[in-house]
C-alpha cells in the first residue's frame, strides 16, 4: 500500500483510498523498486548519521558523501526528490538551490562513456 499522510480526520475513507491509489500510480511499477532502494539508502544514511530532519544541508552532506558519477547523482536526486515529496509530507527539494548548484558542479567537465 502506498504511503499518504492525512492532515485531516474529516476526510471520508473512500476519498482517502482514492487519493492513496492515485499516489501509487505516480511511480511506474517497473521503476518502483529502484526508487524504493534509493530512498532506503538515504534513510539508512540518515539513521547512521543520527539526522532527524531532512533539509538542504542534510541533502548536500548526503550527496557529497556519495562517490558516484555525475549522471548517477542526478538520477538519485530525481528519485529521492519524488520519494521525499510523497513520503515526507510533500517536501519539495526542487527549491534547494545550493544542492542543485552542487550537482551541477559535479557535472562540470563530466563526459558520459558511450
């Protein structure tokens, strides 16, 4: 079952169920495992570092701690952005300009091997 936080107890259960079903469809079924894995790795890192809240500084430290290619960092950012927006009360990391600048800096001079 998909995770959906309710802000109000006065919403009928059939509406809650419909909303939960809609959230389930936001991530394609064949990609769901990859998204969940990226989110689980982030949550494990947070627990190891004893971090309680997610903010821009936490995400900067997390991505700085990763030893991944620039393209993989961007993929993880995208997956984590989606998962955090769904699971952490709609946290929107698209507005984290320092994080995006960091990721762009990591991409500077990167050439994909094809």
